[in-house]
C-alpha cells in the first residue's frame, strides 16, 4: 500500500529535530517536548510504526540526537489547548527576540 508524504508531518518532525538540536546547543540536558500531534507522539514512543521513508529518516535523526540528553520525554497536548499554547509560545518568542 502506498502512503503519500504528508507535508504537515514532515514539517512537524523537522521542527522537532530543530528544537532538539537547539536544546542541545544551549546545553539543555533534560527536556519535555509537548506536541499536539498524538500520531507523532505514538511514533516517537514506538507505539506506532512509520512507513513513510522520508519521515522515518527524520525520526532516526531525532533518535540520534536524543542520546545527548539525560532525559527526554514526549507529551501530548490536546488540540483544543492549541490556541493557549500558541499564545504562550508567541509571548515567549516576543520576549526573547
């Protein structure tokens, strides 16, 4: 069965990889990543498998980066809280940029 590349999943995985890389470059050793994509959480925790080679490649890169942390956790945030989390993220970005 053919599974088309989903641009939003690739974008979310790419953002995750960038986040993890940035955390490493800032010396962060413990990290909790909260995502609104339950699918990605289930894939990151090996509950669901990944059949798309492009997404699997990014996941492997994230897994390699995970080794640099003492602790890394992935938590799901309900999409109905997305507005709140987006507002908080924008607030933090505005303060630091």
